[in-house]
């Protein structure tokens, strides 16, 4: 197969922990040809969706880990699969890229995750489709509503709807100190909609990343445990990842969502579960493949490429 990866710049990859790298390595092992391009390499031109792609050769070296072939301008439909692995920010440029990928799909390209499904699934807001699994949650830009929510719960998390890696996450406790400034800052004085949640105390045991691949549940989660008094478990915010078997509740949540998201064209989904609550449904470019493999021997990348091969 010819597989094209839409990614951030390869030069920024940390290959010892990057899930896209693990996918590339597994694909090459199976004899597939891999290519890479970035959003700015795409164009709609004379009705077709093109990308300036380069074939990627993996060297096995940990530093100079890839070699790039010559740039070729190809129609995305010429690939057997296009993998969307670009990280957020989920801004208008990201959305434009999903529109181009939609068009490419209509022209015969196979794109994973399905671009329209990525667009429809805000990673934070889509938990609202599964209210049986969520902690009390408010989405608004109205200060009065946020203050009323705080009066009820007295220990809350405030977060932007378009963040990742723990960026812009605040906890406000009983004394309410800084609530006004955090509301102003995150809502940009009422112009920006945010999410406010009841604080889930089980975060001290980790924010569990549960992967759903091709409608199946990966049996190990990566609990990302906040360090040094941090509230954020994200690895990007210094959290430590500990792989563990799914709990009964984790399984209940994962098995409920798995067939639903798969049916929507989401081949790879990363749920975030804190304690008994679903807090995020990550669809843009879920990670944690390597940490789970290293600690449990469960080969997530192989599982993913199996699902990809079955899907096309
Ligand atoms: N309701 C909550 N209760 C406790 N901690 C939370 C809550 N929501 C988020 N957090 C903390 O913030 C981190 C990031 O939150 P998340 O909603 O997953 O956003 P991001 O997109 O930045 O990963 C989590 O790993 C967790 O440590
Ligand atoms: Mg998260």
C-alpha cells in the first residue's frame, strides 16, 4: 500500500515517544510505502485535491531517523490511505484542511479519521453526547453562569474548548481566589466560549488514555499521573504515564463508545477518563502508542495498521 501521512514537520518528531512514528515504522515493516506532507502542501487545483508529498525512508538511526525522497505533486486519491495526524490547534486552517480532505474523499481518497467526523467532534464538547459518563459540565461564555456553577460545586476546572496538552487548564477551589481573572482571561472578557467542570478528585490517580481502534478497545490504558502538585496529567505538562488494565467502568465507557465512533468513520480515538468520568474524546491525532507498548507489550501500532488494512 501507499500511505500518506498528513503531519506536523517530521523534524519536530520525538521518535522515542511519537505515535505517528510508531505507525510509520509498523507500516514499513509490512512493506507499505510511506509518504508525508503538511497542511500547507495541499491544494485544490482544477477540481482535484493535490499534495506535494515526499516519500519517507526510515533509517533506523535515532537522530537522522528519516530520509526524504524528491517532492512529488500527487492527487490524494492516488494513495491507498491518507492518515490525518496533524496536531491541534483546531483553528480555521485545520478546518479548511478537513474541507479539502472531504473533497479528496469524494474523488476516491480513503482518509482516516474521516475529515467530516473530525470536524463534527469537538474533542471537549463531544462528551455531551454521553451524559451518563460525564461529571457536571457547563459550556458558556457568560460570567454569571460560571459563577453560579462555582457556587454549586466549589471546586472546578475551567478550560478552553480548543486546547491540548493541558494548555489553559485552571482549577479554582473553595476560596474562589482568581475566579474573576481566570474567567476574563479564558473567555477573553465574554467573547470566547469555554468549558467548566466539577473537579474530579480521582485525577491524583491519573487521567487515563483509552484507545479505540477500528471499533475495538485497547485493553490497556495509559494513566497520566500529575506530578508535583500539578492538576494536569498530560505528558506534555510533566505527567508520568503508567500503563494499566482497564477497570470495569473504563471498559463500560470504552465499549459503549467504540462502535458508535467507528461507525462515524473514526478509526482511531483516544478517550480521556478521570476516575469514573469521560472528560475528552480525542479524534485529531491520538497518542500514547509507544508508552503502552513499552510497558505492556501490547503492540498498539500493529493493532492500528491491522485496522487500517481491514478498512481499505
Ligand atoms: N474535571 C476535571 N477534574 C480534574 N482534573 C481535570 C478535569 N478536567 C481536566 N483536568 C486535568 O486537566 C488535564 C487536561 O484536561 P483535558 O480536558 O484532557 O484537556 P487537554 O486537551 O489539554 O488534554 C487532565 O489531564 C487533568 O489532569
Ligand atoms: Mg486530554
